[in-house]
């Protein structure tokens, strides 16, 4: 039985570079920006949410995040972005710092300018505990990710302290910094007995609670340390000093990389995408996203005021990225939300409805929407086309008659009229370049390209030369266009002097090829210089 004659398949070219990367598409998904002003226009100094515990048996975190501004700490829902509670039980002239919610959502701890550390019941907002051992403002408070009662604090009195919630005094004091200590964190995983701190004495120090007399490791920087952030592996720490971010290797005991993409001081660091992306904010108003392998910028945002704090807030048991919360010097809190699958579908449906309303076709939209079957109707109609196991199977024969939807140039190609097919494609009212590429590929497979181009006069040759001149510099068409150009030169080089028009077109082709070769040579030279710079970095 002969094979069925099918329509000529269009040529599929290699995919070109995408206009937008996967990371840019991901971060552009953070939309629906909500701006929340601070009650007294106080700067937003800290944003935090309960971290996910490393032990799967530990209670999962609550779906809330805390925003510290002025003399209050506000607790928002990460599901609805609504304000749930406001804690204002600080002194009259006191300024709150670093409000942190425990992972079960029941207790919040915060420091203040008075030097006091307070623990609050998030349900009743009652003060559960107050410690006043620090003599100067407390800028950092953190919960131990593996312990519900262990807390650390960093203060302007140059000390880092460990606290236990039931105790009345600090458990351990780390002394060694020579200036204000305004950043710190517990190391992740099984290394929670290790603490990292950053100070205005331009050092990052690693402390061990089992040997608190001196720092285990010290890294010296060129400017005051504004923020420190341990990586999930527990072997690297990120530290921001001035407008730079250093990547510190705790195993080798030396810096690995220096990120210099901000123009002003970097004030805040956080992780996203399960620790595979670093997000930084600075006084230049920029929020930048870096990938954590080569530390290249993959996305970014611009805000109207200096950024003092930021956090990528996770939601659900898996802690997937849900909100990008950014606190600014002007007192504005910006919350951008990444929609889930169902929410995206609902947003698209709402957008279609609004477009129909604006276009005046809302009635047609309602009729079309009403025709959609409900889920119960789909179940009731399921299987109605089943004909039974004993049904006859009919195999239709191959129809070798006229091919449906066949264009005129395809018909000419099948009938061996190759020159006519080329003229039809080039002379079409609406020229479509993929048709020309498909035709040339088919001619090359049939070894009929010379037959299609030979024996032409001056008038029929000019459209082909113009097409070659236009597309010979395109990298995706270079193989076909170069073959056509070489064939035309072989066929008509001796007759070029007889026609001024053909001679002029061949000169244009020569100039175009020379220009493309110069561009290619410059590109190779640039690539060589970049390779030298990368190898020497």
C-alpha cells in the first residue's frame, strides 16, 4: 500500500535567545503590590518571618510575618497580607528593633533603644519576659531555629548574648568586638551552637557557645558590617560592608567572592528559592537578586526610597516564596505577591471579563461562560462515546487525491516546476520568509536548487539577489543563504557586466558579506578579551 501524500512540513529553525530569562519571568510574577504606610512615617527597620525548622518532626512555622517600625511591631498574615496584631508595649521614648516571631507563632521577641529585650505573647500581647542586662540599644534578636526557648541578641554595648526564655539572666556572653554589634544570626542545621555576628569594628566573628571566651574565626573587612547571613549549607556566610557583599568560606577561612553591584550601602540580605537565590537591598533604592553559584545578577527592582529591610516571605508547609516585603526609609512597606496556579487562573478570567466589558462584548462573554460544563455534567457525560468491545474497526485507505490546504507554490514544487515555485514565494502579495526557507530546504533535498535558479533573465534574477542580500547576515539563515549566494555567483558571474542592475546588486552583496565578516571578527576579538578577564579574575 502506498504511503499517504502529506503536506510539506514548514522548516523549524533553531530557537533564538529568549527576550526574558527564567529568573526574570519568576521575579516578574511578584505583582499585586500593596503599599502600607507606617502609622507615624517611621522607617521600616526590620522584616522577618518564622523560619522552617531543619527537623521534619518539629512543629511547622506559622503563616505570619513581623514588621518593625518605630515603637511598634506589626504582625501580618502571609495568606491575606492583612494586619493581624500590633504590639506597642515599649517605652514612651523607646524604639523597637528586630521583632522576631517564634516558629509556632505564639511568642515574639524584640529589642529596643533602652537596652531591654522583651518577649510578648502574640495572642494577648502581654509581656512574658524582660531582660535588661544590655546597657545600650539592642539591634538584633533571633530565635534558635531548633530550640523554642533559645534566643540571641546583639547590642551597641559590643556584646553578643545567649538567653533562655525561662531564665532571668543571660546564659552566655560573647565579648570581643570593639564597636557596635548590629547584625547576627544562628548558624543553620546541626551547627546551631555556632553564632555569627557583624560589627562596626569592620569584623565578622564566628562564636561557639561551648567556648565563649574568644571568637572561633574572625574576618576583617574594609567598612562597617551592616548585615550577615549564613548560607543553608552552614559552610558559607554572606556579609555586607558599605556597597559590597562578601562571600566568606568557613572551611577555608577566607573570602571566596566579592559582589559589587550596589552603588550605596547594602543594608539587608535574605535568601529565596530554597536558598538558591540571594536578595539584597541598599540605600540606592535597588533590590537585586543573585544566583548563588557564580553570584551574577538575575533580576532586580527599583524603589522610590532607600531600602532598610527586606524579606522573601514563605507560606505553607513547604515555605514557597509568596511575598517580597521591602521596608523603606520613608516609612512605606511594599508587599509584592506571587500568585499561585488557581489565583493566576482567576486573575486571567477576571482580566478577560474586564476586556469584554471595555469592548462592549460582555453579553457574548457571559453566554460563552455559561456554555462551559460544570464538573458534575462532565462526570455524567463521561464514556457516552464508548461503542463496546465488539465494535467493528474500519481502516480508511490512503487518499492520494488533492491535498487539503495546499498552497500554489507547494503544488508547483510537487509537479517539478521549481523555478515557478521560487517565483511564487518571492512574488507573493504578503511575503512570508519561512515559506522561502522551507522551499529552499526542499530544493536542496531534491538536488534541484541549480535547476530552480538557472536560465533566468535580469528581471527574474533580481528578487532572488535582493532576498540573499537582506538575509545573508542573519545567523539562523546563514547556511541556506550562503549556498544560494555561491550558486548564483557560479551561474551568473560572467553575465554580471551585461546588466548594470545585476552588477549593482552583486556589489551590494559583496559589501554586505564584508561587513558581516568584520562584525564576526570583532565579536571573536571581544570574546578573547573577555576570556582573558575571566581567567585573570
